[in-house]
């Protein structure tokens, strides 16, 4: 069930387009809020759960999964301090947004070929 939408009158798009828009907003906010966050092996799981919890309270989010690539953390062992900063290369995010009967499943993951953390629509559909 979608949340109440008090802003609907300001949007001129289909429900599918709105679902995709909302998903993009959520991915962008995750990226820009958490890149640079301090992380190490002792807090990585707590940080993943915190990112998920923050995304879940946003309108229209049905589900979200966040993974921080632990191999990137392990590769930085031996640095002078005991933590590192989250980078776009470390983040793997999947989320599902439902707007009315439209569902957008979107992902963010690092694409080596592009050397870029790509945000994309994995599936966009009407739901019965």
C-alpha cells in the first residue's frame, strides 16, 4: 500500500514515472548522505542497517537492501588509522518503491567498465 500523497497535484506524470522518480530520489539521497561516512569492519553491518532504516521511512519505499563491499575495507588494512570512508565504489543498493499500482525496482552498484557507481532502473511495472 502506498503512502498518502499530499503532493500529487504538483506532478504531471504517470504513476510509473512517479515511482521511478521516487526511487531515483531515494538512491541519490543514500549516495550523497553516506559517501564519506566512516566505516571499518566493526561497524559496517550497523551502517548498512542504518542506511536501510533511513530509506524505509521515506514515502513509498517498500523494501531496501544495502551492502558495503567488505573486500574494499579489507584492502585498506594497514592504513594509519582504524577506519576508512565509504566510497561510491563500495555501495551496493537495491530498493523497491510502490506508487499506487506502479512498482520501481532500482539498483546502485559500481560498474568497473564505467568506473562509476551507476544508479539504474532494474524493473518498472504495473502491479496487480
